[in-house]
């Protein structure tokens, strides 16, 4: 079993950093909603510290998702095929634009995705900063609590939109190529000859195997 370096980067970008970031929203939204809910009791010091840690982890994951996509996967996506190349399988952008049936996936899908994706880490950084700065006293500022919760929800929908578009784009024009990385070496079929090893039956007579 093997995987290429480009496949690995794509998996880390979408199924790794991006998926973990989306999963972490459940805990963050619950904590932020508790702060903004009318009549909610103030959070304890331990709960506030846990929420701060959760938000910082989400900020790190969101920036890792965006940076790995913008500076890792995206340059491979936009690679320009050499002159005379007719097989565009390794050039996703050119492959999408080569047909009017798929050109809009780049013109609308990718062009919108690459912009909206940056909203998530920017919004989550603001959410984490304000929450950590004001701590439990944020409950005294209703408008601020609502704004923080709104930005967190906006980051969630921005991530969901970017992730959905990325999944569709990867279906029509996946990023391929790169060096192969062997994850698991499979068992050799019985009777198959190992490269460079002479079978015992073919060894000259009189020589020890």
C-alpha cells in the first residue's frame, strides 16, 4: 500500500486539519453559546481555561488548513502543462478549463473557495482573542458576546462551504503525482521471484545454495 506526496498533502489539508477543525466546532459553539445565553451562570475558572485551550487549538488548526491548501496543494492545482501535452490528468486547473461542462468548477468553485476559506481562520482568531482577553467578564457585554458567537458561526459556514467545494473539485480534477511513499509492504505471492535473487532450481550444479 502506497500513497504519493501530493495525495498525502491533500489528505492532511482536507481530512486532517480541516476535518478536525470542523469537529472542534461542537465544543466551541457550546461554550460560546453558554456565555451569550440570557441568564446563563458565569463560567468557572477551569471551564474558562478549557474553552481558551479549545479555541487556541481551533485557531492553529484553521491556519494549518489554509496554509497547507494555499501553499501546498494550490500550486500543484494551478500547474501549467508544458506545450504539446494532451493528457491533462496531472494539471487539474487546465483539465477543468478544457471543457465547458467543468470550467465553472474552476471559475466559480475554486475562485470562490480560495477566498472564502480565509474567513475561517481570521474569524476564529478574533473569537479566541476576544474571549481570552475578557474572560468571564465578557458576560457583562451583551453585544460583544453575540458578536463573538456570530463570528464563530460564520467561520463554521465558511469552512463548510470551502470543504464542500474542495471535495467536488477533487472529484472532477484531483491533484495527482509526486513521489510514492510506501505505507505497508504487501506479502509477495507464493512462487514469485524476488528481484536479484536466483531461484534455487536454477543454481549451477555442485554449488551450495
